[in-house]
C-alpha cells in the first residue's frame, strides 16, 4: 500500500484492467468488461476513478437524465475499503451533481450491505422502495434509495 494521496480523475481506457480486477473482487455479481466498454460511449454515463499514484484504488459510474442522477456502481479495492475512498468518490459525485443542477440522486443497494447503507445514509439518502429478488447471484432484495437535493 502506498502513502500517495488519492485523487479522483476521469476514467481513461487504460484504467479498465485495474477496474475489472477490483470489480470481480468487490462484487458477487460483477459487471462484465463488455458492459463497461459499451457504457463508456454514452454521453449520459460518467466514470471516475480514485487513484493513488497510477494505481486505481476505487471507481464509480453514474448516469444522469435531466435533473436526476443514478449511481450505478461505486467500489474500492477490498484491501482499501473503509479507508475513505467511498467518501471521496461520494463527495466528488455530489460536487459534480451540483455543477449540473441535479435535484435527485437514486441508487440501488443490497439489503444486507450495511457498510454501503451507512455511507449512503450519512449523505442523506433514504429508502424509497425495494426491488424484490433483484440480485441474480442469490436473489437478494435491493433497496432503492434517493437523495432529494431540493431540501
């Protein structure tokens, strides 16, 4: 592990190998490389990576339409989890959302993912629904969470 500061930077195609190495370790139902390659071409998709030097230690992917944003993926290297990377990524997303006039942010999270739930609740996300048996790997429910930036 390095002591270099963590910077949030725009995704570059060269980052994908390191992102995929994190993806398959961080999620029980990881997205495919092809999914990322296809999504990166869309104007509404934004991918940001957390880097320590040249090492990708985390990333997030979100999409926006009008004044709404959906956070699709946020991940940190498993050995770097709970070290503030998720917080840095969330702060960056919220800053970007403010710059483009986003009023509502949505996300889905596993019902049992306490660490993620705590992070999202810290930022004011509230559970607004549930998608039953959403996750294909084990049929777990997903909680739909929303942050209303209007107050």
